[in-house]
């Protein structure tokens, strides 16, 4: 059997060329995806707000706007919790290293 026969059929997406699956890589990757998604959501809402001011056709009804706002808030909260967890992990590792003072 060759090396190509043992490779998995599916490789999950990663922003990194040589991922090592360290917590900080996961956090940075998640932060990028969440940040990009938040930007798109907020741009859609801004576009619709500007269309309402000029009385042009809006893309979103109030229910859709509310859903996007809640999604943006939850994603921002998720990113903050993820960062808190990563900070705690880094601090724990630093505290456990001998000779390291915090």
C-alpha cells in the first residue's frame, strides 16, 4: 500500500499550511472566521439601513434584521468566551512552568 492509499479522504479546512492543532491556532482560525462573518452581517444591516433612508428597496425585513443582530451578538460573545478560555490556558501553562513568575 502506498502513502496515498492511507491518506484520509476528507481533510478539514484550515487557514494554516502546516497545522499543529495548538489551542492558539484554533483560536486564531476561529477568530478570523467569526470576524469575517460579523463584518458581513453588519455590512448587510448597514446597507439595509442606508436603503431605508433613501426609500430604496430594502433586502431585509425586520425579522431578518433582528435575526442577524442576534447572530452578531452571539458570535461576538462566543469569540470573547473563546478568548477568555485561551487566556486562562496560556496563564495556566505559564504558571506551571518551573522558574516562571507571573
